[in-house]
C-alpha cells in the first residue's frame, strides 16, 4: 500500500523525454565548456613531459564521446527511478557538481597550464564520481553500473595527470621555459 504522498511524488516526476533531455543538455554543456579550454596543439602542451603510456591525442575524443553519452543516459534513467522529488534534486545536484568538475579540469590543465592544479581537480572529480555512483545506486543500480567506465577513465586520467606532474617536477627548467602567456 502506498501513501498518498508517495503517489504525489511519482505523479510529479517529469516525463522521460524531459529527464533524458535535461541530462543530455547538461552533459553536452559540460563537454562544450570543457572542450573550449583544450589546446592540445599548443607549444606548452606539446613540450610537456608525458609518460610513454599516454594514449594518442585522437583516443581522447574516441573515449569521451561514448562516456558522455553513458553519463547522460545514466542521469536520465536514475532520475526516473528516484523515489522522491527530493532524491531527484539531490541526484541532479550531484551530477551538476560532477559535470562542473569534469569541465573544470580542462581549464585548470590547458588554460591555466597547471598540471598540479588539474591533479587536485581530477582527484576531486574522482571523489565526486564515487559520490555520484553511490547516490545513483540508491535509485537505480543499473544506472550506477553504467557510470563505472566513466569513473575508471577518470581514475586513469588522475594517474596520467600525476605522472605528468612528477615528470614536470624533474624538469622544472623545461616547464618554465615553455610557459607562453595566454593572449
């Protein structure tokens, strides 16, 4: 037997097209905002010491496109499964923080040209991923599992960023020499 308030919460749930659409727009907005900062052709980035295990530049677009799609799908799906409006709002807030951290990493790394700041940003993103997956699992375990490749890729990015920081600290004169002021 359901309480009247439970039926009211379900009745107030936005339709599927709106939930999935809002999630897709949020993810696309984060991808666009983050992408605006990327400059993989800059002298600074090309001369930055990178580990031998870094994927080629083209691989990032190949990986991020389906990851962003799965984030949008998981967000719409979990929102529809959330038992209350309050839980949907908490889930949306968690996703908003996560997507902001996701886009913000590019600005820290490419625009600020700060591997150290971006390492802190990606660690925060990893923590945010864990929280987002935990919160998503409360509503929809399948949606939470869908987010696991995203979290794994971000952890790989953290390791990559950490390696760049370590290699850059070994060559401080080189990293200072290639700092080109941003117009």
